[in-house]
């Protein structure tokens, strides 16, 4: 009987040791799972921050005949391009501020799809013009109303420095 009691005691001790080993494995696995979930949540948060801070460059070329907007990312890859001719078929309205607002709304939709929240705006007029066309101000105002952050507005109009001789001769054009 003493031997039977010893074997039963040994079996009970072995069963308890197995239970403890399984519990320690479970706690290690649960710790690992918690670590993984914490890492995943950190990664998700970082991805959201990247999207929320994405910035684009908006090139606006306005003349007195048309308005062209080109949205790029910071590396220069073109994301969207819209012109006055895509919003209206009447030539006289292409440079209209209202049409510029429509173009800006389409640019805003594309920017939202690409996760862009802010813009560096580069405004350009025809070479030699002192002021950009009539659609510039309306387009920028429309983008701010749409909830985008305008970080800077830069005028990139080309300035002629001499250049070729004007037509008309020494005395100019005679009428």
C-alpha cells in the first residue's frame, strides 16, 4: 500500500507540474499576443499620422484666357490636372473665377482621395504679366473653404530679361 500511495502522490505531482508548465506557456503566449497587439496599434497610429500630415504642391497657371491647375506630391509626381476647358465648353468663360472655383473643387476631391491635407501653392501668370489671371484668388479661397491648409503661396511667374527684339522696326508700328 505504501508503494501505491507513493505512485499516486508522484502522479499527482507530475500532473500539477504539467499544469504549471501549461499555465506558464499560456502566460508567455498571452504576453506575446499583447505585445503584438500593442505593436500593431502603434503601427496603425503611425500610419494615420502620416496620412493626416500629407502635403501636396498645387501649381495654378492663370491667364486671361484659361485656368490650369496641376496637383502633385512633394516629389513632383502628378496626381491630378484640371483645366477651365474641362469645366466649361465656352471659351469666354474658361478664365472666369466661378470656373476656377469648380476646378478647385475637383482638385479638392482628388486631394482627399490621395490623403492630402495641405498645399504649397505656386501661382504662375503669363510671362511678362504683372498680375495673374482672375481665377487665382477664387481658386485659393475655394480650397481653404474645402478645409485644406495653405502652407505658402509663391509667385513663379517668369520675368523677361531683355529677350528678342520686338516687332515693328526702329520707329515702331505705324498705323
